[in-house]
């Protein structure tokens, strides 16, 4: 209540000041003037269009919005998107969802494909298990398209599509700028960033655009001293079970603020106008992220504290080379977009919470040297993923302005994933138990899997103007996919069963493919009531490919989403007020759901259906120097059919129900919204401003299974406040800001190191960013 009162007071003062200054001026402002909202041009339908004329529920975050909220990463801009939710284990380890379309299942690189797609310009950069966290700088906008986008976009656009649109080379003039930031967590370390861009015309037909950045984030999680006593039960020769307790501690890894992050990278693009009709734009973007420590804290250890027996480290490197070709055949537009992306993601982390959970299994933690010296059974994990993706899309569009507008094309994508995990106990290979456990070094459990996912599609969409103000849109996408995996996954002690002693890369206990085909479609009717107001109704569908489980005998099929949506776009008060909204009903059929098997191994099945109902609202107001942005979404996502108890990957309703009909889908809060108020003073030569923003979201369950959620718990609702103030003089900007002013410890998600009930009792929390103070200097040329 304190937070809401403070934010409400700040916003009220800004409104009163704005109205007092604006009262004498009653003249009508022209669209596009300083006292009206700027037009936002988007490409959500693969054409450049005014956001207010696109019959899609979407939000577009303009560069000014991104800069005013100090957006640098996904964690920053997701706050501004009410229909977006996510789970995270830290930087580069997040999973994105729209409108609550998630079952909250555990997984890894053998998981199902994501329910939401991520695009960098026209090229999908969606990756399996964890999304690519693209650094946000020198971008034209971020577009968030809610609902299935399977007509003009690809297979992972089941629930929605996130698009990051970069600024392109511009031969019309020189542009450059830099941004410097210094920041400090209230109870943590200092950090900062340096960013710069350059747009250099090479001729009247060519330009080069370059962007580079370095960002250091200080740590705020403390690793505190603890000791653990493993009971180490084991079986004697006579069959009896006895314990051999061993106490260990983490004194060597105790450290405050032990989770810093360093991210660096850049982008270079060359734009060449070959003639008046054809343009080519080759580009390369690269990013390197290095993180240490953990980004989830243990509530049992204390606020922002954890008990790890290893600091751990993460290295996430990726690059993408892309080529865009834009031209005309007669008066039709032809576009080719192609790209090749390479990502290497290596993570070494503490896995001791898992060891604690499984200490009760006889023999699982009992190791000793030949001389009888006990060996610490604490486990660690090394995750090593090499991901490659190539995509090609060719599309053609008819001239705009006719009674019929058509877009059609072909799409091909191939992505490979070499996925390796090592769950290991240091020194295991030297113990007397080594012949049973240590087939590959010190690993107990090991995965070495090559995964190949192929997607091809042909798509078309047409707009038919029944009258100048009434437009019927229809689209269809025919798709085909083939996914294959080959390799070994399991306890290394079972490698002998497939002839792998000693273990080698050629060991195979998993060799299977899954393929399928079908179509998605869309029908929409839009009525332009007048130049400033539109109403639309849409029916659209999306899909997600099926795949292969660790157990080769079990395959899961594609799941599908049907979306029924009514929305509106409107401008009022001579373009000073913009109000957009939508209400929707979605049926999610054949949900791909992760089932936890023996010792925490996850397999996926098609478990049932869910119904999702919701309302989305996005408003912007500008009155003189005062501007207000408010958005929110209410999302009611529930099971439409019960999820039965599963034994050996088979539904067994006779054994009970894991989640009854009406159970909430996890992760997505019922309500999420943001209000931002900003006042820019008309003072020359400086242009001072103040800004306040409040973000609120309700509680959310963590797991679909009632038993699992009872252990992991529900994340409580919370509100955070951000504030900033500064001034601009001759394109030089100085800004002071505070994020999470009151240091509210909002819980964005809860996770455990494994999905079984044993691990869920030791859950960890991914929090909102703690209180952060910052100073930002920037200049444009």
C-alpha cells in the first residue's frame, strides 16, 4: 500500500502540473507535433504499417520508451509487456511465454520446443530450452505479438512472437551517439556500461552502421557458510542398510555479491542500394556473456542468500550472420531473409541441493577411496550446448493500395544442437565404486546427444477490402517438420547395456526421429469506423512440433492453439490519447507436458487441454509536457480436462488425478500491469524531466501438479516502483534513476535443481532486480 500511495502521489502531481500549464492552450494540435503522440510504424504483417491500422493484439516499445526505462535486457523490457511471463535461472537461462501458454514443465535441450518465438529483425533466433537474451541498444523497437502467429511466422509462434527490430544503415546522413552508465545495487556491488553507435554514409547509395557495447552488472546474491551431513546409506553384504554419516562445509566458497555478469558485443550492417529497386543489407551481430555464481536465492538461507558449494561460471557466446535482400519485380515487393546463427553455452554450477535430496537412496551418496577414506558425494553439473541454426525465407507482396493485398512465401529452417551434460562428483573415478559409476570421468549421469530439427513451410495471406472501411483477411501456412535425436543419455553405470564400456562419443541408446505435417490458418475482419478508430475480430491457430523423449519407445505429438479474439485500436483528443485493447478465448489442445520419472528424469506426453480467457489494454496519453503510459492484462488460464497420474509415461486415470479440471496453468499471474508517468518541463536551453513507474503483478502457481505445487508453492503478488529525473542540453543528456525504489523482493519464479518431489522441498527463488541506483550520460550527434 505504501508503494501504491507514493506512486499515485507522484503521478497526481505530474497531471496537475501538466493541466495547469496546458489550460491556456486550447488550440488543436496537428498529428505528429510535440503535443501529440507519435505514429508508430510496425512490420507485424510483413509490411510497414501504422500500429493503429494493424488488426493484431500487439505492443510496440519505441526507442524512447526503451531508453526512458533503462532497458538493456529481456528482464528489463518484460516488465512493460503485461501478456508476457517467464521462468528463469539467470541471464541467458530464461523461457518466454505469452498469455499463460505454459505447463511449467522442467526440461533441457531434449525438451519440447518453446511456445513463443523470438525474432531478430526478420530472422528467428528461437533456441531450445533457454531463449537468446539480445542486448537492447540501437534498436528501432521491440514488438510483442500476442496470440498464435503461425500464418506469417514459424513453428514456435504458438502463443506469440517477440521481435527485436534493429536500426538499419541510412545513407541520408551521419548519425552517432554514446551512452555511459554507472550503477550500484543498494546492498550489492557497483556496475556500469558503455554503449555507442555510428551511422556512416559511404555514398548516396551506401551506408555502414556499427554498434558496440560493454555492460558489467555487480553481484547481489551472498553465498553464506553452511555445513551438511550426508547420511550416506548403503547396503552391507548381509542385505542390511546402514548409514555412514559425513559432514562437509562450503567455507572455501563463501563470498558476498558473488554473481557478477559481464556482457559485450556489437553489430555491423552494410546497406547498399544497388539501384532504385534493389537493396542488400548484410549484417553480423555477436555477443559474449560471462556470469558467475547463482541468480536464485534460498529463502531458508535468508534474503538474497544461498548455500552453494561452488561459485560456478557461465559463458554464453553467440553470433549471427544475416543477409536481407529487398527488391521489386514489376511493382511487387520481393524480400529474402537468410541467416546463420552459432551459439555455444557452457555452464558449470553447484548441484548440491540435488545431492541433499537424494541422500536417502542407498548407495547413491556412499563413495570411498581404496583405503576407506570417505569421498564427499556433493554433485556438480557441467552443461555444454553447441547450437547452430540456418534459416531462409523468400516472400513476395503485392502493391499496397489495391482492393486485394497479398503476401506469400516459402520458409526453411534447420537447427542442430549438440547437447552434453555431466553430473559429476569430483574424485569419483578414483573410488572403489568407479567400475559401477565412473564410466566417463567423474560423471554419474551423462548426456551426449545430437539433435536436428527441420522445419519447412509455404504460407500466404491476403487482405480483401470489401468496402474502403471493411477488410477481410485470410491466411494459411502449410508446414512440415522432422526432428531427430541420436546419442546417449542416462546413468553412466548403464552404458554397458548398450556396449559402451569404456564410454565413448559413439555410445547410443537414443536414435529416433519424429515428423509431421499440417496447416495453420487465420481469418480476420476489420472495420475502420473512422480514421482514428478500428474494431476487429480474429480467429487464428498455431502449432508446436512433436518430438522424441529420452525413452525411445515414447514419442509426443504436436500441440495446437486456437485463438478467438475481438479487439480495437483507437485515438482520441486529437491524437493525444491512444487506447488499444483486446479480449480473447484460447483453446490449447494436446498440451505437451513434462512428466517426472525415476530419479528426476523428465519425459514429455500429450496430457490434455486448457482454456485461456483474457483481456489486454494498452493506453498512452500526452498533454503538453505530461505523458502517461498504462497497460495491463488479465489472464485466466485453466485446465479444460483433468491431467491424470502418469506411470511409465502412460496416463492412468484409475490411479488418480495429478491436476483436476479447472487447475490454474502455472507461471502467468492473473494480472500484470505497468503505469508510467513522465513530465518534461518547457525550460530553455535545458529540458528537465521527472518520471515515475509502478509495475504490479498478482500471484502465480509454480507447477501444474497439485502435489508438486504444494511443495514448490505459489509466488506472491508484488509491486515495484522505478523513478528517474534528468535534463537534456544540446543533445547531451544527464539522468539519475532508481530501479525498485523500495527494494521490493518480488518473486518472478520458483525453481529447484530437479523436478522430483524430493528437490521441490528445497526450492529457490528468482527475484526481481534489487534496488539499483544509477547515473546515465548520453549524447547524440
